[in-house]
C-alpha cells in the first residue's frame, strides 16, 4: 500500500516527500475542488514547482467538483500546461467534464474522487468507460461491500482513507449541514460540526451514528489485505494535524507490511490518539508552527 498525500505549499511537499509520501496531489485557486480556499495553491506555477520537487514521484491536480461548462476551456488549458511540465494525473468527479476531456483527447491518469459516490459495480463500470484509472472509495463503504472494486477486472486501482484516523459521519458531497469548515474565521455560527453535536428527542438523547474505533481498525486491516493500492491523507488547513495523521498512518501500514496479526494490529491501532469525534475541532485549532513546517 502506497501513500498519497494532499499538499497546499512547496514546503509541505518537501516535508511529506522527505517522510515517505509516494505521491502528492494539490488544488488550484480558480479551479473548483472540494477544499477551503486557503488549502489551494495560488496558481499553476506553484503546482509546477511541486511537480519539480517530486522528481519521479507522481503529482496530481484535484478538480473534484462539478465543473461549469464555461470553465471547461480554461481548465483544459491549465491541465495541458501542467501536463507538459510533468503533472502525472488529475482527480475528477464530474462525468460531464470527464466526457469533455475524452472528446478533446486529453490523455492523463484519472483518479475518480470519493465525491463521485461510486458505491457499486455498475457505477464503476460506467466510470471505467469514461477512462478512470483509479477509484477513491467512499469512507462509508465496508470492506465487504468494496470487494467488487478491490478485486475488479477493469484494471482500476483503488485508494482508501485510514478510517480509524480520518472518518466523516456524512457522505461528503451529500451533506449540506452548516459546519465551521465552510466558514471563514469569525463567521462561524456553530461551535462544532452539526453532525457531531448531541440531539434531544422525546425518546431521549442521541448522536448521529458512527462506527466504533475497533470496527474501523478491523476495516483498515481488511482493506489492506483486500488489495487496496493506496491510502490517502487529505489536505487540511491545520498542517501539523495533517502531518501527525500521516505519521500515524505510515506507522499502521508498516505494521501491516510486517505481516502483523489482526488481533495485534487492532490492539496497536487502538493505542493511537485519534479522537475521530473531534476532527471538526482540528480544522479550527491553530498550533504554533514547528520549525520547517508551518500551519
């Protein structure tokens, strides 16, 4: 299992490359992708610099939102310009934009974003016809339900999140609840993610359902042994929190590479400080930057 890591600066790119990232991805201001504005690079030249830093390691550009037709030409020009400078691939969600790129004979390795909601075999076959090379599995999928993708005969690689350390209660592209991540500093109307707050009803208090940590450790073990090719560490506004996540994921994969048993793997993984129910706060928390790595 290889590591793909999102970055928002050349400094981050150097850090993750020096610490074992196999490939990087980034987003650009002005090209729609599913992150906050401050998590994007200012322009194509900044992405070209990350490609240069990566050397022989792959770099992808995320354009993983629905792309308005009015932006097709500019997006294609940017992708072609970066392709001539060594960009390996693009991360997409939009079937219409995928079809446009095929008509324009744009050739690149294509990763299908988790936001495309590819939850079954027929959906995978549909996207395979559009030229997809890799599928990022929705984090809400169980290893059992993902078996069709992990062992597909279409030549499509697979990518997963480390659910124990990074998990979303709701399906990203289907959630329209207000949350701090979508507001600028000082404009937040809620103290935490709505989906993580306690609720009251006539039947008593409740929270939105979320898998327990032991289940999620077992799921990651099964994704690894089921044949997932890559594990993803997404871009976060909080650089130090992202670096901490990456190092913990790297540790877990090293355990799996050594052939550790399921029981011992779950035991070791549960000792890691992940606090998945507090991931919303990690977006707002701004620690003092460490030397050589700023938040």
